C-alpha cells in the first residue's frame, strides 16, 4: 500500500521524532500503543457522584500485581495558587496549581475532590471531573509504579491549555504532555526507557482553557503492556529516508 511520497514520509518521520515527548524522560504515546492486558478504567464501574474513587485490580479487571488506583485534586506539596493571574495567565483559578509534590508521592486529603459525573458532551460518559465540575485539577496515584499512563481528556476549546504531568515516587517530575488539538484528545506518555517508575500523574491547566476538562478511559500498564518505536528504529528510519531522498533528487536531476 502506498502511503505517501518520499518527501512527505521524511516530514512525517521528523515530526514524529520531534513531537514524541517534551523531554528525555517521557515519550508521548497514543491509545493504540497500549497492548491487550493493560489496565483500563472507564469510570462506569462505580455509581455516579462517587467521590475520589479508589480502584483495586478487581474493580477494573486487572491482573494480580496490578496497582490500586486512587484519585484526588492534587498531591501533598502542591496547592491552589494564591496569584493565579500570575502563575496561570488565562487559566481558571480553580485549576491553577503550584508547588512540587513531596515524596513519597501521596494525595493531599485537603485538596478539591474528584467525582464521577455524566457529561453529555463526550461520547463515552460517565467521566471523572475535578472540583468545581469540569474546572478543577485531577491527580492519579498508583500504589505500584507503572511505565505508561494515558486517558481521553477534554472537551478542549484551546490548544496547549491542558497538560498531563508524570511523577516518580519521590515526587520528581518525569515530564509533561499537553493537548495539541480541540475536542476530545488522548493524552498519554511512557518513560523513555519504558521503565516502571511512574507513581502518579496530574492533569491541570497550563494555559487558557475557557470551558474546563474531564478524563475518561484511563489506560496504564507496566513496560510489557505498551509498545513504542525504539530510538534505534527512528534513527535507522531517518537514515534510510535520507538515502532515499538523495537518490530521488539525483534521479530528478538526471532526468
């Protein structure tokens, strides 16, 4: 099957490498990168209005050894900003969070709650919302470290306004991925070496998002539950495309 021309293949490959992740610690992944057997929570497992749900592996059909997953507003060490217009220009004050989590990573019991809610604006309601509804932060804690986490998020009305940040067990930031489109978007990341070191993730506003957000279809898994291109694969692909591109250029000149 012919997908595209040599020139467009090169452009797509370079774009894929450039947008894979925001730093060397995490790589952006799609929902299709999660293999069968990875954990999945749809938020239809518990009744509507359940506050700060806690999922054991049995609740979401996870295998033995998979993590218990807990939810809250943010982690200990973080707080709502006292100066949101400075810390989060254009963002809602109720989702402007500052500070760095302290280790070991744990949810702040005094943070705004999360809850399971119905949202007619998304295709797979119910969803998990922060507080106030669709306009508050959401923190996810795993009692066992995982390698990859992702979920459907939105509905987004601004590009680059919302981010998912991954943390290690000691509170260290591993990396952030932000939304690149409008509507419902899958925000997912994996550690660059696919090591199991993500203890939790956090979703909040990093820019202007006029109508808030929620999450759904949470995916997560250990290193054997996610598949990403190896760095060597990208390098070989780009090297091969460069050779093909030179050859094509020479043929055009000869013609």
